[in-house]
C-alpha cells in the first residue's frame, strides 16, 4: 500500500506529519473545485444535454469501491427490462487512436483502459471511451442506445445526467474525511445529499441516508489463457493454495474474498489501481501454484498469461426491494427521455 493511502485510510499515526504538510494544497483544491461547481451552477460553464438519458455511477473519493460490479448489475437489469444500454467511460490508463473511441473485438487495454474493456467483454454492450464524455455519449446515441451508464464521471459536470448513483466502500468509507491530497475525497460528504441513490459496498448499516447495501459474491473462476470455467467450490477443492495479485483500489478486499472461499493465499501482491502489468511482475511468484487475479487484472494479462492463471468473476447482489428501486429508476429515465 502506498504511504499516502496508509494515512488516508488507516490513521497511520507514525506518518501524522504528512497531513499538515498537505493541508495548504487541500485548501487550494477546495477553492478550485468549489469555484468550478459555482461556475456550472451559474451556467457560466456549459452543461451539455443529450437526447439519451445518462445515469452516472460515481463516487466522491478516489480508488475502487465497487462501481464496476454495480455497472455490470445495472447492464444486466437493463437487458432484463429490454432497455438498449451503453456505457461511457473516461478510459483511464488507455490512449486510443482517436476519441471518442467505440470498443470492438480488436480493442486492447492500451487503447481503452482496463474497466471499459472488461465491461465490453463481459456484458457485450456498446462501450465508448474518451475524455470528452459528452462526445462519447453522442457516439453511443448513434448505436441506438436508449440509456447510457457513465462508469465514473460524478464530477464531470459538463455532462448532464438524469440520475446519480454514488458508491461507497463499506470498509474504508471516507478515510480521514479530508479532501485531496490530505485525504482521499474529491468532494465532501455533503455531495451524497444530492445523489439519487447511495450504494454501500458491504453489509454496513446507517452510513448515510437513502442508502442501499450491495454485497459482492464470487461466481466462478475463469482461466485467463483458455477461458475454461470452474465453480468456486470445485476450484477450492482442487487448489487449496494459490498466489494472488490485485491492481484495484483495495487489494486486501480481493485477498480476503479468496480466503472466504477456503483458498489459502500464500503470496499476495497488491498493485496500484489500473496498474499496467508486464510479465516480469509475476516472476517472483513462481509457477508452482496457480496465480489468481481479479477480472479487471485479467484483461491486461491475456497476451502473456500462463495456463495456470485464473481470475475470479464476481457479481453484485441486492435485496429484492432494492432491485425494484433500480428498476423504477431505469424505467423512469427512459420514459422521461
């Protein structure tokens, strides 16, 4: 874990001196972001509306917290409701030949970033990436989409949105509660009051008002090289021990998930979110044990994967009452378009 993350999320008292040093920069960050919001509110900076409704899935902090599993869940729910859905993303970590860029079967993570390619491969829906999300949304309109999910983009005020869903990590919550860079927040917790729905990743009660709880459950193990699938129970029976890697916001969450599947993690290597993997990253792990990773990691490792590398596919779960709320939210967006 990076030093700054230990200060943000784990109250590392040995490094307390970092926070006072960073507070002047946090004040500057607050001033700039507050001014930016004010300019959009006063319509001195334009917000661009599109014919297709946009539902933003975002967060107020940095790092992974469960947005992508929620996006997958909502995509599948749209399919169930016969809503033609597409996904727009910044494409962080990618450098496409042009923007906006519509993903296809030949797309690679170097062009798209990891999460957009993972969504495209798993869900088989139109996905467009680009720093100008408004242009990407318009590209998806041309593909016949009736509704667009924005994977991240809560602070991208240039893009108008019909609804906002904010995801909160139920384990790490808001860290030390400070704005960047002294803390992990892009916007203060007050921002939660303006969202349509707050999804807390983890079974935690009473974090904020208007919250629903999301749990993530392992579905199956998939071979990175061959795409062979095996149930979690069968994999755990066959492989009692594994080595594991994770390049997500909180790698320990993934390692703990493996342990909950009765799989012992012998060597665990955590990387920063969106890490660009190279084959040398795996040299120290050896080949005696299977290497297990997240689905997001797998899309970046397919070109050099060994036959004993696997990823764990997970799915988001909600109570039926919450699913009904999501259905109502999606239907309302489409009917009001």
